[in-house]
C-alpha cells in the first residue's frame, strides 16, 4: 500500500465487480476503490458508518424507506445500523471510506463477501 497514487490507474487494474481494493490507510479507516455493476446483497454494518463517493457513473443505494441516487462527484454516508443494498445499472467506480473492522457484506456472508486479505491484494 502506498501513500500516493493515481486513482484512474488503480481503477484500470480492477477486473472484478463488487471486489473492493484497499488503496490507503488513514488512522483507523481504510480507503477502498471498487467497480460496481448489477445488484448487491442487502446488508447492515451494525457498528460502522460507510461512505460512498462516486468517481464515475451512477449508483443507487437502496434503503428500506428510500433510494439514494448518486452521480459522479456526489457522496453519501450510510450510517451504522442502516440496512442497505447498492445497485449499479451500468459500471460505476466508487471510493469507499470504512473503519478497518468493517466487514465487506456486513451481517451477511455470500459468494460476494471479500476478506480484508482479499481486499489488500
């Protein structure tokens, strides 16, 4: 992990959707990038907030009571304990800020779940 880099070049290296890569560490948080496309699993992070920043594309964050629509340059913080499911109808590039202990799919384990070790590769 480096303390600097080119975000576009890092995104160009990602070949799998829904597989976040840790690119930096800031205090007790990881900075991650991911390419998203399609539906994801409904899940909750009971003890951690999760920030989504849209680098490219459009993302819908489905909440139980509403859908948040995010376009390039916009961000949204899913507060701890809020059940959510991201949806990208077309490829979307996202930067995530999460506590180091945040589990990829929160309280649900699926074939999409990635360990911290997977995310550091």
